[in-house]
C-alpha cells in the first residue's frame, strides 16, 4: 500500500492546463463551453479552474469567446501548427544569431522531420 489516495488529482501548472484546454479545443471543429471542456479533460478539474484558464487564454489572444453564436463557447484563434510556428519565430527573433539557432535546430531533427523539411523547401528527391 502506497499510502496515496487514488482519488487525489495531480496538480498541474497553469501552462499545462492551458495546453490541455487548447488541445481539447483543437480536437474538435466546434466551439466548446467551459463545462464541455471540463468534461473532455476530466481528472477532477473544477469548472472554475477551466473558466479561469479560458479567461487567461482569451486575455492572451489565443481563444475567442461566443464562437458560432454560442454564448459562453470558446474556440481557438490559431491551430496547433500556427501557434507552434509563431513560438518558433519568436524564439528565433529573441536570439542574437537566428542562423546559428536554425542550424542547431536542424541538427536535432529526426530523419523523417529532416526529409519533410527538405521536401517543403524543394530539395527532396523526386
């Protein structure tokens, strides 16, 4: 017996919760209410916590409120790829040498990622 209560929920950071909420919104084609998001995420997450996370995401410009005419429903402003690309661009802009940063990034790519990049840039095999 470990002495831990199996009903106890794991405490997640605000950043983790924001990511979970965004992932939930990205996984559907429709706007979701806080209650729907709470149900999808599960794990004993309180409705008020979901609402607070949505307010933070709204304040950051990452979600829209009252989407599709549904009062209190939220939808993402950008899809996952767009948001990740924006974060990558910001990271490049912060550093003193974006070319060196890109070189370091590319050397860490998997073979599949490297091939996808080559194909995208037009240097892939026919």
